C-alpha cells in the first residue's frame, strides 16, 4: 500500500545494544592491533547502534523501524530526545562533536570508504577516548539512557 509506514521493527533494542557493545570491543581490539581506520569505523558504528537503541528507549519501542536506517549520527541524536541533556554536558557534547567530525571526516566519502592509511594512531586514540572516557565519553552517557 503506497504511503503506508512500516510498523515492524527491523531489529530489537536489545540486539542493537548487543551489537554496539561488540563493535566497541572490536574498536578497542583494533586500536591495540594498530588498525586505526578500522577502530574509528567500528567505534562510530557502536555509537550509531547506541543512538538507535536510545531512539527505541525514548519512543518506548521494542525495536527499530526501517525509517531509521541511516549512518547520520547527528541526525539520529535528534530522534533520541537527548539533545537538551547533551547541551548541559559540555565535555560529553564536545566528545560527540569530535566523534561526528571524525566519523564524517571525509564529507560524502565517510570513513567507511577511505584508505586505512588515512587514519593515524593519534586520531584513533582520541576517537576511542571520546567514546569511552568515564567523565567525557559519549558511550557511558548513552548507556545510562538505554538501560
């Protein structure tokens, strides 16, 4: 039926959290293995999944609808309802801005489509800190929301 919005989730909220946790662990492992671009890619993917889980939490959905099939981290944040909370947490907000900037560091050609040699250890290490730092990290802040 034309114009009909799909109502069946494409993935559960719990699966999104499980995937996000796994991608974050992979990002850590990739930093340790000196695969810098892969670490940034997996770390960004983790944030994407945490944001999608936050959308489900905010909207009281058990799973994510197809309309949220996007890699746009800033766009996903808008649907979480967490922008006011993020504005109040200056250091976490700066980490989010850094993550978005590095995840989209190549404009239309995001990190997913760049040569591995185009990301260095300092960039990957900074990215991981923005993800995980206990005080300023985006992931600890998001995890508080989705649990």
